[in-house]
């Protein structure tokens, strides 16, 4: 019994089973599939060579389109001025007084630390403010040139106004817009266009120098706007400080006459002296906050568009699309 059972035992079978042979066929099939999925570079080259006419044709079409687009875009000129902070500012004297008499001045309700703000930083932020830009556009009547110009006639040195936006003969806005916009651009529209596309202001943190630039269709208009901005900004800051100084002097004079404390009188005299100095400098100095180091000039060459770059990029795009088209067409056929 033991001998017969051992003869018929499963462990004694030496013939390979079907399950043992199955992995061999699976590995062989996967290898064949991997070989079939490999990309044949020669096949790709043959496909591109057969479709070379299509590639050349599509790329040429894109090249011609790029040239047309580049030539249709109007020239944009950039004029800029380099400015330096004024040698003296009203913050210097008041800052010293703040350290010396700050405690006593606070008793009288006077805050001396307000004058310590950097005048250049205040001037730059003022230049980019909505109120200043709106006043600048209104004073120089720049709404039509800003919002309706689409080119510049260099022969006659005149701006080209888009008749679909502004009717020059009837002096009326005729642009077609949907509510809540109106035919006449709002102050917000003019401000956003001026800040985003026309004006650029930057300051070098190391040297403190300020660069003001204008980009526009006409180089002469760009230069004129930079000059106006610098002049108007200095005048705006001058008038603001003059008004503040006069009001401060009037207030300090009243406080001086109403107090008998010697220490407070000393503070009032010092403050009146500083405000008087501010008025004197404002009336004497033309470049009140920002002094012109390198004035703006009318540029001779346009700043943009970069026509060569446009042609190269559009042509390369056309070439890549042509190659993709030829390859897709080839593999679809196969």
C-alpha cells in the first residue's frame, strides 16, 4: 500500500504542467509587444521627408502672416527722464525736532513724526495716484489723445484718431460699448490705461534715483508728457507743502499766543521756523521734490513692437505645427 500510494502521489510527477509552462508564453508575448511599440526614427524621418512640401508650405504661410502682422502694428516710442531727490526736504528738520521735543509736543496735540516720511516715496506714490493722474489728464486735455489714438503720422507730426471711437469734426465720443460703460471714457478707464500701458515709474533703491517713462505712438508727445509730469508733480507737492505750512504756522501762532509755558513756547518757535523754511524753499527752488538729472528727449527709434522677434516666433510656431500635422497625417494613414 505504501509503494502504490507513493507511485500515484502528486509530488512524484515529473512532467511539466500547463500552469508551469504558461509564464513562458506570456513573457514572449510582452517582449513582442514592446518591440512593436518602439518608435522607429527612420520611419519618422521618412514621414517628414515625404511631407516636406506640406511643412515648407505651412511654414511659409506663417512666415508671411508674421511679416504682415509685424508691419501692421504701430510703432511705440519711449521717452524717459532721470530724476534725483531734492537736496533738502522738510522732513530733516522736523525729524530732529521730533527726537528733541516729541514728548512736549504731544502734550499740545502736535505730531512731529509725520514729517519724517521720505518725500521721494511720497512723490512717487502721488504720481501714481488716481487724483493726480485725473488732474493731469484734465489740465492738459489728454483724454482724446490717450483713449482714441491708434497711430502717428510722422510726415505731418500729428496723431491719428480712430473715427470709430471719437468724431473729430463734431468733437463727440462715438465708441460702441456696453453698459455700464459709456461712449465717453470714465476717469477710471483713463487712469487704468495710463498706468498700465503708458506710464512707468521706478526707483533705484541703492542710489535713490527715479526714472519716469512714457510710451506712446508719437515720440514728441511722449517727451512732452514726461516734461509735464515732472513739472506738475513738483508744483503739486510744492502747493501741498505750502498750504500745509501756512495752516501750521497759523495754528502755531495761536498756540504760542495762548500759552505762557517757556518750554512750549520754545517748541512753537522751532516749529514756526521749520515751516517758514519750508515756505522759503518752496518759493525759491523750481525742482521742489525731484530734480532733473537727465531730461527727456524725443526718441528716434521705436521701443516696440519687436518685429524681428515676432517674425521668428510666429515662423517657428508654424514650423512646429506643420511637423505635427505631417506626423499625425502619416500615422493615421498607417
